[in-house]
C-alpha cells in the first residue's frame, strides 16, 4: 500500500505542479483581457 501510495502521490504532485501554472497563466490572461476590454467581460 505504501509503495503504491507513494507512486500515486508523486504522479499527483507532478500533475498538480504541471497543471497549476497553466491555470495561473489562463487566469492572468483573462484578467489582462478583461482589463483591456471591460465591456466584453463576463
């Protein structure tokens, strides 16, 4: 169980650390767009 959990934990960490920057970039882009085109903001 422990070895299995370690593998899953490592995979989850790699996924999260690979995925969060993408989300942050998307949020930053949407903030920049809404700042420039406020009338188009949702």
